[in-house]
């Protein structure tokens, strides 16, 4: 089965010395019968359009990776986005609208990975006054309650143990995330 990952720098992770150690490659080894593609991921990617995104403004994954394109090829789409929407200050409603439009436009099964624990956690608010947990709640709300969507929680990721800089995965974190995602997909028979 073809599995497409739509993500940001956590997925493309240039911090890993070996591309084979990135979490999508580890996931592919875990799910031997899946063909994993992570080319729908790029650093700084947001779900919603963000004119002030770093390093470049982004039109948002909901626009950039139109569901009809993914519908032609993917059996499962794994979505891991939200941290950059929080970080650059995308309005929460805009994030929710874009996330919902993207996910509901997919005919394939969709695994919505809740944004990882990070240095942004706690009471820290972005420039619009939103906390990262509010973006996580949007992901949970959009993806819950559908037979062809699942929510994958990432609370097992430990900021000190699994992240190299409080945001991006180290080798242990890549292994842990691939195990979390792979286990949930296998449990669901996806």
C-alpha cells in the first residue's frame, strides 16, 4: 500500500546524519508492505496559508498538496503539521478550516499525527495568544469520529530524550515516532 506523509521539518529532518535514520524511513522498514513517500513534506510547512512563515512564505499544505493529487496515488495519508502554524501565528480558525478542508477532501485513510511535545509547550502563547495545545485540539477534533481517519497521539515523545533542539527529532526520537505511528497503523489494519 502507498503511504504518503505530509509534514514539515520534523519529517524531512535534515538534522539526521543518515537519511535512513529519519522517521519515515524507519516507518517504511517497520511497515514492510507499505511504500512510504515523504516528498510531500518540507521545512517550514504550515497547513494554512502563512505570509510570514520562515524561511519563506507558504501557501499552506491544504493548497500546495491538493487532495485530488494525493487521492490518485495514496492508500494512507499521514499528516504531521501544526507546529509551524502555531509558531508563525496562523489564526486558529484559519488552521482549523484549512486542516478540515484538506483532511475531508482525501478519499484515502488519513492518520492525523498530533503535533509533538516541544519547547513550545506549557503556557507559552504565540503572537496571537494561542497555545500549541489549542492547535493539537484542532487536529484531534477534525480527525476524530470517522471510520477512515485516526488520531495518533505523540505524548510518548519526551522533549529532553527524543528531541535534539526542543523541536526536531534525534535518532531516538525518530525511532520512537516511527514506532508510535507504525503501531497505530498496524493496530487499525492499515
